[in-house]
C-alpha cells in the first residue's frame, strides 16, 4: 500500500499561479495583436535601427543606439496612449490591475519596451 503520513502534503509547485489569473489577459492579447498590426512600420523601424547599431563602427554606435532608443520610446508612447484610453473606462482598482497586466504582457512580447506609469 502507500505510506501514511500524519501531516498534510506540502504546497503543489506552481499552485500560486492558479489563483493569479490575468483578468484582462484575453483583452490585452487582442489589443497587442491589433497594436502590432497597426504599428508594424514603427516596430520594423525599431528593429532596423537595432540592426544598424549592431553593425555600426565605434564612431557611429552611440548615435545609432540613441536612434534605436528614440524609436522604442515612440512605440512605448503609442502603447501608453492605448493603455490610458482603456484604463479611463475602468474604476480605480480595476484600472490599476489592467495597467499592471498590460505592463507584464508588454515586457513579455516586447522585452526592450518599457512603459511608464
């Protein structure tokens, strides 16, 4: 038979994740899909500028990296406009939760882009 224990078993690894469901997960995924389609040119430009930075000589590298950072900031600004527009439709705690979940999703999908609060 099995071993009988007097104590309850330990926590299931990853069980905490079960209770941290993303309330806005599906909505955010659709928003980011649409964002990628509508802003494909801006995202491609940022990728192109990163590639130019990687092949730049010493003299040009700093300027090209600055161009890349500017492109990332422009994309972040667009994402923040989208975030703020939707968050205004929610009450305080829900808006905060949406903003946190969106920031997490953006970090996963666009690791080089950081949203500001």
